[in-house]
């Protein structure tokens, strides 16, 4: 990381959503990994939930958290594959006023290639910003959430990261 230790760290409030028909609070290992990394980084875990693979339900949860003034960013895990039950990207398409962050998915797949090779093409990891809130959608495997957090989000959600980071843009995300 290009952390400038002379800059002040600004913790943000992150909501964590696991999208799965099969995970429970006891078996949500990828959610546990993300929750630990979020708090270890100094951020606040604002909310945590599991939502089944239903695009309407996932979109409703995203919209509620996007409109919650206590949430600065959302990280989801699961539902980004190619099967019929993988609906996280479709849920994001239902978010009014969203702007895609295409570089997130591109960088995720590049990093993931180093870990799982060409199997990374099966990932539809993606990100948006909507109504002033970031939403990052990661695959549901433990390795994928580690790749996504350690390789992208840890730096971009750290206000000290140079030359730029997502946190410093937050005051301007609602500009028209």
C-alpha cells in the first residue's frame, strides 16, 4: 500500500451482506473474514446480514442501506457467479441513480487470476456508487473475499492511501 502516515486515518461505516441460499450465521465463513478485516482495518461494521439469492430482496437491502446515513459503503459476498441463482449484479442494476465502477471488477479479476488462473472469468465481481454510498460485490469464496479486501478495498477505503482513494471522494459523491 502507498500509505502516507502523515495523513489522518478516517474510519468509515461499512455494511456487510452475504448473498446465499445456503449460508447461515454459523457457516458464513467469507462474511466472517470480511467482518474481521473491516474491524481490523479500523472501520465500523455498521450492519451485517444474510439475504437469500433473490434479486428483489437483495436490491431492497442494498437500497435500505444506501439510504441509511450510518452507512458509507457496502461490501457483499456471494451471488456473482454464472448460475441462475447468482443475482447480485442484477440486484445492483435495480439501484436507482447508480454509477458503475468498472475498474473494480477488472482489477478484481486481474488479482484473482494470480490465485485461481482462468477460472476468474466466471466471476462477475462489480461495484457501483449510488446516492453517495459505495457498493462492492465480491464472490462468495473465502479466497475471493481475501483477494478483494486485501488487494483493493484495504487500500481504497484507507483515507491515507496515495495518490488517491475512495474515502476522499465521499464528500463529493452526491454532486450534480
